[in-house]
């Protein structure tokens, strides 16, 4: 009998799981259910659609549902909301096209993703208050913001910064409220984030740091944002205080929820319930460096978790997911900001004794024109010289490549000496003869090299 | 008694050696002798000076001799040619300022670099025939080429290609002669080099592949280049058929010459003669991957070999140089071309059973505009999936960062699975959600992921 595999959720993890299950099994009976209208969608692209760089929200996907289903022989259901997961009789109930249908499964993959956190605050339900979730909802955000002149973005994480830029580029006044002391507060150190503060201000963003929003006021539509420091007249609010795993169905299935609030899975992406897997933003995983449980909702690990769950759903325990480092890159107006592993603040919090020293170098040889400054900070364990993480900021996109290099060094437990002696590329128009990453390691060598 | 350390050669390796010897020993007596007028010079920049991107040849250095000497307390002698190395009495003879002087040493570092290979061919001594060596000679090349209308570049290696572009950009007719079947014949595979052939032709370069130059003809100045296929009227010739280690002084010192023709050294950069070190382009080293002797004359390893020799000259056997992978990047008109480790042709030559599959991917998410094509080919060992090397070509400079990532993977013996599951960065404007390097590994997984 062919295995019946059901995947709930058609985002990065769900679509990857379905595709990989098919690749590993020609005869499995594979069904994918997605509550929205799109699958293989790319929520990371929403700020660029809102900002007008990407013309059409329908571009924010890799495949149409029918194309994906046909090419891979997968039964794809969109606009299909799973209302019940039954792990005893191994079936799910799905609301679709006005009726409720039941489907049986032998293996179930929960890939329901994450949803925006909405603060428990007065006024979040007013018209003109938006959260950024899936491309389906993007046109509404875009239209809503078009009529606004004064926009508040609440939260200075990746999505908050990207939305800030998108809205600011359309010429509106933008106030960015961050409750903590600096933008990207959980992923970057304050000194590195400080470079981005200058860039935000230089581009006309009104930056309100250490200023939590207390409430949003208005009769029907948003009119004002209130903080301890003031009352700001506002036409629209983008809430970007973070996301949380969408665990409702997993809880209903009886899956254990981990310490991070996401679904606990092992390296095979198995939940605590037999034959039930979880993958992507709904699942927690392991930090490769600290070996602790981690929940880092980003697209590339979601895709890979999906692959692992999909393969294992039709061929149990055939692939393992090793974990994450939180490698990420974003753009803030002219600057690319990239990070991986543990930054100073995180490493200290984890109890490491660390050493770090921010440096400035260039993106070309000294004598070559057009070079941009590259800011780098590597964080190493003091006694061993082991690399724990890195942060980079530059107007040169090359930092996206260099952060990958640093992530590889962290993955392979590289020490300062390994980095210094690694054979990296050089040409006068791509780097100084002393490579930026090598220079960043070198300044931590106490003059050895 | 303070150690007397003498360094012969003020290029990348020599200057690095002197600086590091000083850093490791405050009281050593350190002398540096350079035959030319500049030290810490950057021959890699010569094509950009000739092409007008870098305004002044004197910019092609990091420090002036006096500045370098003063800052580091090193006795720097420029325009000082070492005429004799005596390893019995431990002294050298130096021709400088019209007189010959003798200096004693306890430790000697030979960092005499490489010099252009000049083919044994009729006409190489004619006026208008140039080789690219050190910045001292660059103004002569530039002036000589300025008067020419039809220029032949002989040799399609890194320097040949960079000089081709420099000359072509100034509007001259350029004929590029490569004796082998494709440009970069010893470092890239034919299929990858083929992309560069199109770019060269699209930029008006007359590409003559598999066409060795037989002789250069002319009365006093060059007038014609003769091959088996024809006779080409030419005003100037740039010879760029390669470089060879400048081993004359090392041979005089009695140092063993290795199988590559460069000075044999161990991991401490010690030659076969006690207290005599060699570093940089004059020395051979080890290929980190094959563990065989290798001679790869590039600036970054030269700098590091210099550091190792310098430290060890005042503090014996304190640092080791692990070897090279031949990581390199160059630009050919609009394309960046980068490589590391063993490409297919090299791996096959070394006896590996390999697998490789060139792919095309993008430098941004599908939906994000302005993405460029990235061509990648990874070469892996068939049975183990171990990464042996990689090649990339793109109009996006990011490949310089990605080749460093691939070099790190090779260094740490990564297999396809390690690459696939590495946590690399993503944003829609810096890469597709499936990272180019991961996609290149994935196509070699036989559908596992």
C-alpha cells in the first residue's frame, strides 16, 4: 500500500516537504493543504512589493498551486483550512470550497509556519493597523499605506526595518519605534546597530529608540500612537514586533511544545507524536554552536527542515537536520547588514568568556577607486580562540558572501589561526590584499600574525 | 646579543616577514633589501594602472620605504641589489648607491619573488615588447602602449586577461593569443572559460585560441606577430605567458630547489640550508587538498608565508604555514571569475574519480529585479561526496565572497551534505532562497535533497 502523506501548510517548509517526499517515493499518496491562495510563497519579499520594487504580489511565489501539483504529482489544495487533526484515526478535517472534507494519513507533516505577534495593547484592532504575514495580505497593506502620510513602524527587527525603508522610499514620513536600545536588538550588538541608526536618520526616518508604544488611539481608524515620551499623530501603523509559531494544530495533535514555544522536534523532524512531523517556522530546532534548543524562523532553514521531514515521512529516519546558526542578511537603505552565530551580547548571555574587536576595512585594494568601508566584528571564545559569530555592515553587497564564509567557519569550529591561514581570494577590485575576514581575525591574534 | 635578520626582497612576502619579525622581537636587528625603488608593492594593480583606473603607479604600494622603516624600526634599503649570499660566513654583499657593502646575518629570508617567463622565441627583445613585473616598470609599459594601435597579448592567464582588458578599454585593437584551447587554461575548466570567451569577443577582443605565437618580427621595434595560422601586423606586444620563481640567490645559497622549480621549504618556511628561510613567490608550498608540493604565486599566500618566515626567523618554529588551494578571483570585462581547489581537469589529472555539474542560478530572488546569472560548478569526489574545488562566473561581484566560502568548505573537508545543511544567509536582494552554493551542491546529491 502506498504511504499516505499529508502536509499542512504550503510555505517554504511545506512545499519543500511535499516535493522531497515525492522525490523519495514515486508511489506515495501526497496531499498538501494551504489555508491561503498561494503556495511556495515568499513572505520575505513583501516589503519589496510594498516599496514598489516588486511590481505584483503574485510574483512572490515560485510556483502556482496547479503547476506545482502537476509537475510533482501532488494533490494540492489551496484555500483549504485544516480544522481538526485526529491522531487516533489518523485523519484531518478540512474546510474547503464551503464544505468540510476528511482525509486519511499515515504520516502527517505540520508546516503551519509563524504568524505576527500582536501586542496586547489598546488600538491594535483599529483600521490602518497592519501586520506583515503572507503575500495574500500584501496588496491590502500596500493600498492601506498608500493613503497614509504619517506612518509608524513598531519594532526594529528585520521586517520592521525593511518595511520602514519600503514606506520611507515612497516619500512618507516614517516614525520607527523600538522598545529596546537599538534596532535589530536580538540579533546584532549595539555598536554595529549604531551604524544603521545613522543610515536610518540620514534617510529621514524618525528613530525612536528605547520607546515602547503604549497604545494606539483613534475612533475607527488609527489617529495617534502613544508612548511614555509623547503622542504622535499617525495615519497608519505597521506592527512588526516579531512572529510566533502557529502551533494551534500541533497542540491539537498532542505534540509537545518546546521551551521556545515552537513544536519540539528531533533531528529527524519527528514530533513527540508517532508519524507526525513538524518543519519550518512552526518547529524549534537546535543551535549548532551551543547545542541548545533554538527557534529562528527564517526561510532557508525552513526549506531544509521541509526537505528532511518530507524525505523521512516516506522513508523514516533517512535524513537529519543539523540545526541553525541564525545566519541572516538584510538591507537598510544603502547598507547591507549581516550576522551569524553568537554576537557579543548573545555569547555573554550564554556564559562564554569572549573577545571581540570591531574593525573597519575596505571592499577593494587601497589604491583601487570605488572601495566601500566594511565594518566587521568577530566574536571569539577567549581561551580557545574559537569563532562564535560575526557581524558585518557595508554598502558593498559582498558582506552577504562573507557572512556565509563566517558561518562556515563557525560550523567547522574554526579558530583564529584557521581563519588567518585560510586561502581566500584576492583581486584589487574585490578586496584588500589582506582579506576583510582575515583582518578581522588577525586583530584578535594578539600580534601573533 | 640581538638576532640579525636579513630579508631579501620588499614585496608582499619580504615586507610581511620584516614586519612580523619586528612584532615578535623588539630587539632584533632587521634589515630589508629591495632591488627596486618601492617596497610593499602591489604588482596585481599594474593592469589597473595601465588601464587608467589607478591614476599613478606610485599608488601601487602600501608604504613608502622610509615610512615603513620608521614605523617598524627596520633598516630598509631600496635600489639595493644583493649580489652574493654567503652561508658559511653568514653575510650578503649588496650593490647600492654605487658601492658594494657587506652585511652579516644570523637568519636570512629569501623573498625574491617571481619574474615573468620570457619564451625562447625570436623577437622578444624588440622594442615594444613588454612583460608585467613590478610597479617600477609600469609607467614604461603604459607609455609604450599609449603609442600603439594594434596590441598583441600573449597568454590568457590572469595577467594576460587583465592586460587585455586594460588595453582594450583604451580603445585599441587587441589580439589575445593563447596557445591552449581556452583562457585560464591551467586554473579553470573549458566550459567555464567558454563563458569568458563570449565576453571577450563581445568586448571586441580578437581571440586566438590554440594558436601559439611562433615569433615576433620587426627591424628594431615589433612589427608583426607570427603564428602557424598567420602573420598579424602589431605595434606592441605584452608577454604574459606566466611567471617563474626568481631562485638565483637561493641557488647560490645552496638551497634545495623543489619539483616545482621553486625553493623547497617545510611548513616553517625553512629551506634546506640552516637559518635560511624562503617565502612568497620564490618558495613552493603544499596543496592543502592533495598534500602535494605546489607553487601558486599569488599575493595572499605570499603575505602569509612572509609572516610565518618572519616570526620563525626571530623565534624558530613558532608558526606553521598550512598551504594553499589556489583560490583566486579576477575580472574579465563585465564578468568576475573565481576558482578554488581542484577543478575537473586538475582533479582528473590527480587521479580522482569525480562528479561535477555546472549550473546557472541567480544573484537575487526570482521575483527581485536586477538579478544577475551566476554560473557555478563544484567538483566532488564521486565515492565520498567530498568537495574538491569550485568555479564561478558572474557579473555580480558576490562570487568573490562565495568562492571564499567554497574554499573554506574545501579546507574543512566538507561533503555535499555539509554544504547543503550549512546555514547560509538569505535576503531577496542578495540571493535566491536556495543559496547558489547550496544549489550547486544539491544537484550533485542524486535527489537526496
